[in-house]
C-alpha cells in the first residue's frame, strides 16, 4: 500500500530486476508453479490477468487460453475482442499470402450478381448496458496440481466510451440479411451473435466494376463506330434500306429474336422463324467493326434455335444477323462477359 510519498513516485508495488539474468521484477501466479520467463520483464503473470477500470466496470482481461477481451468478457473464437470502437493510426494489414490458402477459385458472375440483392441500412450501436447477454461471466481453471480455481468477472453496466460514439449513425448491413445471400461471410458465435466479414465484399465489388466497365467500354466503342458510319454514309439511304429490309422481313415471314440470356458468359440461345419457302438461311456473327467472325447454317421451317457458347468468342459486344435467301432479315446485338 502506498502512502503520500512524492507525487509521481508513490508506488503500491515496486519491483526491480537487477543484474543481467532473465526474470521478472514482479511475478504473479495462480498456480504457485515456478516458471522460466525466458526473458527479462518488468511484469510476468502465470494465469489470467484482469484489469478493472474506474467505477468497477470491465476494463480488460487476458484469459488463460491467451484470448484478450477489452470492454467485455471475450468468447472462445477470436484472439482479440474489443467491445466498443478501436482506432489505428497507420491502418491494418490482413495476411493474404497464397501459401496459406487452398481451393482458390475465380469469382463467378453469379457471385457478383448477388451483390444487387443486398440492402444497405443505417443504424446506431446499443450501449453496453442495453445488450441482453452483457452479464457477469464465471470461469474455472485447473492448476498443474489439480486444484480448481473459480473466478467471476463483472461486465460493464455503464458506458465504457463517450456517449457521443453511440449517438453516431453508422452505415452497413444487418448480418441476418447478408447471411441469406452470402452465408460464408457471416459467423455466428455460441451466444447467437452474428458478425460480418466486411473485407470480403471488396473482391465482389471489384469484379462487378470490371463487368460494368466492359459493358460501358463496349457501348462506347459501338457509339464511336456508328458515329463514323453516319459521317461517311448517307443517312437517308441507310434509313430507306433499313425500311426496305424490314418490309421484306414481314413479307417473307422470317423472324430473328433477341438472344437469351443477354448478357451471357457460358452460353446463349438465339431463336428464329423461317418461312416454308426458304431456300438458304444462316445466322452470322460480326464484331462491332463489321468483321464477320462466324456463320451458322440453318434449315427447316417454323421456329428453331441455335446455341452460341461463351468459349467460342472473346468477351465483348457483337452483332448477329439472320440472312435468308441471300438477304438480311434482321440484326441484333449480344454481349459476352468473362
């Protein structure tokens, strides 16, 4: 116990590790065992360490299994659990080396599409005293001699931080909603509380942006192509030609439908209708510069379809045309993504 010694030098407990050998200036143990410190320390403790803050509220605990809890008793999963907010000056790094991973697979278009199903929300965090499972915790530990030690730690009943932090509006997701769409990004502890791995949304957002960039870039190139065509051709003659082709399509009974799905990555189906008097017919695919890439010969009459597979072409935007008896019937656009 310290008295009224010189201010700043008034110690309740003081230890000094002299010499050069390993050891501890202050050593505490709940087992009574002799422990080799393997280094020089001002303080060394064999067993859980608990710190209580002003007012008797929970401060910090280092459990016997090495798990650290700040502001609340920690669970058995995370090495560090902070109940409240944490501040980091120079950012945080997450280990992501390939040597520590297995079953690495590329994200699919289905993964990216699921992002659109999420609903962002605003919310405020409850204060410690408002959370139902914020109760006193009792734990037991067995020493090397076989004796059982029981202790009780009191969780906070008052704020551990400024009230202003709990009054701020936060933007994010509700774990229960995310779990329905991305169950692997949600973890549920033994008390039923759910947590979200927010960092895992980054690759999903990146892949979605890449897909959108491809569509935007393709539309931009298509726009440039048509602008060039308009600058070198007679607009009126083009319109007359298109009207004549449309009339011929109606008269002949040939029809070309939009491919489904559009866009696609694996395969897409193009339906068409040929009249009874069809002599020859084909569906040809062109790039946006008008270069012919593929032609599919088709026959018969009535409604039929062809299937185009994604591995037949590179990702991009294409035009496909139905040609019957040597004349263009209709032209439509399709988009292939990675």
